[in-house]
C-alpha cells in the first residue's frame, strides 16, 4: 500500500512539472491529488476492510492525498489558482454593450 501511495503521489507531481507552466504547478498538483483522494474514497467504500486493520488502508491513502493537496494549496498563491481556473489562450473576446 505504501508503494502504491508513493507512486500515485510522485507520478502526478512529475507530470505536472513537465506539462504545466511553473506558476500553475501547485494548483494543478492539488487538483490532481483531490481527484485521487476521491477515487481512493470510492474504492474504500466498495472494498470493505475491517475497522481494526493493522496495515495502511485506502482511507489512509485518501487522507494522505487530501493532506498533501491542502498543503499544495497553502503554499501556492491565490493568483496562481485563479490562473489555473481561468481560460488560458488568446485574448478574450470583447463584449458589446
């Protein structure tokens, strides 16, 4: 489980570093981690593991993804998140009154 957690955390980080502009890496990484946390929660709901499990469970993975995603948001700046959520591309069309 720990190897899966490490792989699912580092793979999006490496992809984000190579595919996104530098100011968009932290917001993009946090969004990816929240999506992974959602998938881990869905998988944890479908796979029933006893509450007294001694090993790392899917619930632990979901919590770890959420924690790291929140840390990425905290370290990022609000204008970076705004850049990530706005449409990137050419100039915006002018609206006519």
